[in-house]
C-alpha cells in the first residue's frame, strides 16, 4: 500500500510539469503583443507603442528557442512569481490566496451532503426500482440537471432572503466583518467557519454558516442530480451480479446485502466521478458566487477571462490543475482502499 | 425504528435551521446598523491613489478620505467654490491673486492650521508643495492640466526627453513655492479655470502627507528620481491600496473586487461625521443588490433606469432622481486606431475591416453622426435629454441655434457614398465597437449606432462587444490592453466639472483627454487651441460667448464626435438615509460626511 501511495505522490509533480509545458506551449499561439504583456509589468514600456515591441521581444528573450523560454518561465514560476493580475489589481499569487478560501469553504461544506446524499438517493432509488420513491428521485434528478443554476439561485435567494430574511447573501454579516477587521478575530486560513472554530467564536461560525446555506443548497441540488443518477445505475448493475444473489442465498439480511455487497462495489465509479466533480466545482462556481455575492475563484476566473488577463488565467489553470491532480490522488487512494485488487496491481 | 430515527434527524435539522436563521430576521420599524452605511455598486475601485485615479468609481470614493485646497459647497452647486484645506478662496479682492504687468499671475493659498492627517501628522505647507510637485511629475490624473497651466507644456515626454530633467525641475520650483503659510502658484498668464481645478475636494489633487508618502517609498521629492516616478504601475505604486488623508473617513480595509471599508476619522478638522463606518460593496448582480436593499442590509444602490419600475412602491425604499446635467454621453470616433488592434479586423478597407485612419475621412464621421438615433439613446437610458452641441445646456454659452446631426438615414447614406472616394460604400467595412460593462446602458448606445449604420448598407458590419472597465480604459490609453487599443469607437461619459464654457477643452483641445487619444490633436493644435486659449484669457462675457459659439460650430462642422445626450441618475435608498445630496456633476461624488441614519423627529 505504501509503495502504491509513494508511486502516486511521485507522479504528482510530473503531471504538474506536463501541464505547465502544455500551458506554455499554448501560450505560444498568443500574438507577440499579448505575449509581451505577460512578461512586462511596467506600463511605461508598453505605452511606448508597437514600434517599441521589438526591443521588448529581444529583451525578454521571446525569440529564444522554446526550451530556453520554457526554462526561464518555469524558473520564474518556481520562485513564486505568477505575474500581476490586471483584473484583480494584485499579484496573481495574492489573488489566488485571497479568493481560494471562499470557494474552498463553499465546496467543502457542499461536497459532504452532495456525496452522502447522492449515494443515499441513488441507493434508495435502485433498491426501490419502479416504486413511487424511485420515480420521485428520478424526477428530482431530472429537475436538478435541467434547472439552470442561475434560476435556482435567484429562486432560493428570493424565497429564503428577500421574503424571509433568513439566509443573506455575501460571506459574513456586518457585525462579524467589523469583528474580523478589528483584529480581535485572527484569520488563520481565510475559511470563515474554520477560523471561527479556531478562534472559539461560535457566533461567527453560525453567521458564516448562515451565509453558506443558500449557495450550498443551490450547489447540492444541482450536483446531487448527476451523482444520484450514476449511483442508481451502478447500483442496479451491482444488484444483478452473482455475488449479490449468493449473499441473498446465504440468508444474509437485505440491509447487509445492499450495504456491504452491492453498494461497496457500486461505489467505485461514483468515487471517480465525485473526485472529478469536486475539483471541477472549485473552478466552476461563477453563477452561484455571483448571485450570492461571494468573491471566490469562479468570479475571479470569469473576470480574468473577460479581460484577457493572461497571467491570472494561467495562475488559475495551474491551481485548478493542482486541485484536480490532488483530487485524483485522493480518489486513487480511496480506490485502493475500497478495492483490494487495485493495491495488488 | 427507522422512522423514529428519521424524525429525530428531521427535528435536529429544523432546530439548527431555525437557530441559524433566527438572528437574521429584520425587525420592522427599526434602523439597521444605525452608525454604518452600506452602499452597493456593480463595479469595483481601480486605485486608491488619488493622483492616479482615472475612473469615477475610484475618484468619488477617495474624496471622502482626502481633502483638497478648495471644494464645491455641500448642498451647493459646482459653480461655487469654498475653502477646504485652504483658509480662503484666492481672489484679487483679498490680495491672493495678483497679475504682473507682463501677465504673470500669482495665486496664493493660505493653508489651514491644526488639520491632522489620519496618521496623526499635522498638515503643513510643505505637504501641499509636495502634493503639487508630485502631481506635476505624474503622467496621470490632473498632471497634464497643471503642467499646461503652470509650465506651459502638458506633455511629460517633452519635459523628460526634450527639455530635460534640470529644466523640468527648475520650472516646477518656479511654479509652486512656499511663502510663510501660503503656497503660491505662478501662472505664465491669467487663466479663468485655474481655481476650478482645485475644487474637486480631495479627488485628483488630494493633499498628501509628504513624510508618510516618502516612508511608503513614493516619490521622495528629489530631482534625480523624477523619471523613476513619472508613471508607476499599480504593482509598483506603494500607495495603490493605502491612504493617509485629511478627510472625514479613513481606510480600514480594501478587499479588492469585493468591498471597501471606511471608518470615521474623529479628528477631522470639521468635527467627526455622524456615521461611524461606511462600506462600499461590489455587487455585480442586480437581483442580489435589490434583495439586500429590500432587507435593509444595503442602504444605497444605484440602479440602471430600466430597473426603476421594480423599485417603485417598495416599502422603506426611496428613489432619489438626480439631474446629471453636466455629464454628456459621447460616441467617440477615433482617427488614429491602433493598427495592431483586433477591432479593425483586416485593417484595410476591403469589406472585412477598416484601416487605422478610417475616421479621418470627414464624410465617414458625418455619416456616423447622421446614423445615430439620439432619441432612441435617451429612451434607452430612461433618463436624460438630447443635446445639440458638444456642451450641455447647463454650460455657459450653449448655443441652441447651432445646426446638429439629427437622425437622418438618407443623409447618412449620402455621406457614406462620398466617403473614401466611394470605396467605403462599394466594399463595405467591418469593425468592433467595444463598450464597458461599467455602464450597462452604453451597450444600448453601441447597438443603436450598429443598427443605424447596418440598416444603410448590408456591407456595413459593426460587431458590438462588452469589455470590463479596466480593459476598456487600458485600451483608451493605448498599448496596455490585450485587446489592443485605442479602439475605433468609444462610448464614454464626459463630466464637465463646472458650468464654465472652457470645459469644452476636454473634448476639443489638442492636449485634452479626447484630442490626444482620438487622433485629432494636430488639427486641434492649429484650429481649436488658439480659440480655447483666448477663451480662458478673456473676461468679457460677449467676447467669450462668440469664442465658445465658434468652438461649438467647429465641432459640428468637423463632426469630431457624436454627442448623444446629457444623463440623469437615480439612487435607491432606504428611507432612514438622511443628509444625502449630490451635485449636478459626478465630480463631487457621494459625500458620506453629511449622511446619517434614522428618522427625523
């Protein structure tokens, strides 16, 4: 098992290296002016106009062979220099550090109910195939897949904030914000719920939770649907297997047959999907973050893309790559834990 | 057994939900957070360094943090000025404005005593001197205006590359001097608009604390370092996100793209403000902003006109309409487009693009003017009215009898046929018309021009595309935007900072914001600049009227720009917001000092 984990960890930097090479290769398709803008942060240089371009190309070695340019860029990257983000008005590294916690918090709080609820709903639906519960769950899944996140978010906001005042948008209330700015509340991670627990401040914890509720619900409804559908079909597949029939024939209780024999095997593809889904969520929360006024990675990436802010786009891509590779690593480890055959191979 | 467990979980969930939500239910009849004002706007702030401010979003906000020498009176009009950090408004009557026989003019500002900066330092004349020296060496904000009036040459490259640092430094030393407690400016000749430049109440010429600036690694105030500090990037600017002013509020936190928090400065020289905290949130989604307003979690929002019906009759919400009679919306035709910009497509007059000098042809400019339906623009904006000349009716010497380009597709067709020797009509053209998402109605104006032009000839194509404000404004300055730039056409609002007719300079002067970017500075230098110079040196009303009517005529004859309409604006605010006022120009911005929350007795 340890060898397996070590091997997976060794692959981690290699994958990241491959991605950086791919990104850098794609960057070569930019126009010279756009490429220069990636290297030059001094506005006065750029303002000198196109006739000054050749000097800049020369000075920054943009005519050098691909490998030379790549090693220079990688060196800069390894020194932590991701460039200046025009859209965020700060260094890209600082922007990622600023926006990542908000998105991470939302994804973490939403992912637990998404995975548990999706698996549970899929199992129930499969074990009660063609009953009212199954039809209801499938209808729910269809609605979740079909309903635009924007509409769902606005509906939730109107119902649970505008009409009732229960769950406000944003990340935190005014009083909590003031407390944080006063310096009496220490920000360890930027994840408010976690920081509140570390500060022992339950009032801030519940306040942050209150602000998380609606975006989490919106996210859960949308994501539950796809996970539930996959779980249902893999569960149905598993329940048709001989080992399930054998388990039943041995006289095991139905709950044990479902939970220990069928569901454990049905979980394998779901784990794969769930890992990728959570990684994808981190970069794809534009709509939910916008409607619920949460400044996170999704809206940062959107703004960077709209402004052709290449350093920010590259920094964001690298971060998402790292998250995806990490999620895959976790998935692989879970796989090995769930299925002993993976360890042997 | 299973059902009992389910019920237990349901009960726990209900308790948690109720506990979590209970705190948030607004109590009717009470004022939410009485000492805190929360405003919401869709766009963010570009920079907090006032001398580098280029956008309204930044400048209207920093005016609450900094102070200037003069300001427009609160609840007054932009035609009046009153002292701010100076003790009096200089005039010949009080002896602070003197004119030598050769025309050299001296304007002195006695500096207010016992004014504190937010860091506790006391304001001195040295701070004022440093401030204006920094403005003079800066290639941003009001730098060019002050160089023009005080040094006679606005272009910083002239000083840095042609005249040289020594001459530049000597000119600066001569232009601003300290005489006791007075900071004196020396103008080579009298200038009608000079005092008005100071009256923006701490926006573009905010008074800085020299020691603090130097401590932050800003320009140290030495000749040798001028070149290094003439234009620094935001990444390099040490006070891009820091402030230390003399205004009624001090900066607590700038969460870029999300919010800015200000706190009352208790030692403000006019006494502490009623509000303790001001928060400006960036909320791009209108539905969210409206919900926050309805719940009272936001006090003031600025909706687009088409959202007004959603707000009428909303309990606890007042609509405040403001006649923005000094803000003119223009569609600007660029005669010197960036040849590398993607917006000109093929870059040639071949039906698939336009050449960079496309708008140098006067027939194209006239055709565009005739093809633009101003009435439709006013309708789209929801507020405002059509204007006939380059200046709005509220400005002096507005000439209603001037001819203007009323929407006329037939005349537009005539001019299109005559343009570029008939080639434009035969081959057609294509370009991208960008608009900034900062002002959503700008999209409508872009589409109105697109519709008007494309209806005339199917070979004419205009692609309308929205850009975020930073990319849009970077494209204006040229070379900074990844989209290239300057672009072929801009939709922009121009703010006339007073009702003095000389404000037309911003559109027509060779060194004005428009002339220098839009490629007509050579023509302006020859035809408009002499008249503009005469205008600011002439004090006799009738003579001035003639000059400015001539300028309006020249603007029409040359079809320099497409003046669309003067704007209006609406603020939606909770009924507990008191003491809110806005002048007729955005220049003053929202003054948080006068605002308090509550209900009058």
